[in-house]
């Protein structure tokens, strides 16, 4: 591809990738992948699974705050873990620091 287009800045390459892959079919696949992903402590490594889900959400909604991303991912972990985290977190604490 570089031979066809020559040297360009990263912003140009980024816009080309978005044009090529960020279509409705791509969005549908990412949304389904996030919706179907449920954390399983026996088969998933926590950090790997978390970052994969965070990257999916960030790609779909780049404006989403870290707090919202964390809450959406926490809901995917099962009720027991979500309840335990909410009980231990101070309501005024920020996950964005």
C-alpha cells in the first residue's frame, strides 16, 4: 500500500484506515464481539480480557469517558463481581485519575 500511495503523515493513514474498515459491517462485528464477551475467570486472563473490551468500546465510541467504559465492562463480569466492586468503591472516587 505504501508503494501505491507514497509517504504520508499518520493522520492521512488513520483516515484511510477509518474509510476502509470503519463501516457498518465493522461496527456490527465490534458491537457483537463486546456484547457476547463475558468474563470467565477460569479461561480468561483479567488484564488481557479487560483491555480487549476497552479497546472495542473505545473504537466504537471514542468520546466515552473512562468511568463509563469501566462501568460497561464491569457489567460484563457477572453480578457477584459487580456487586463486590460497587460495595467497596467510594461513590465519589474517580476512575479517571
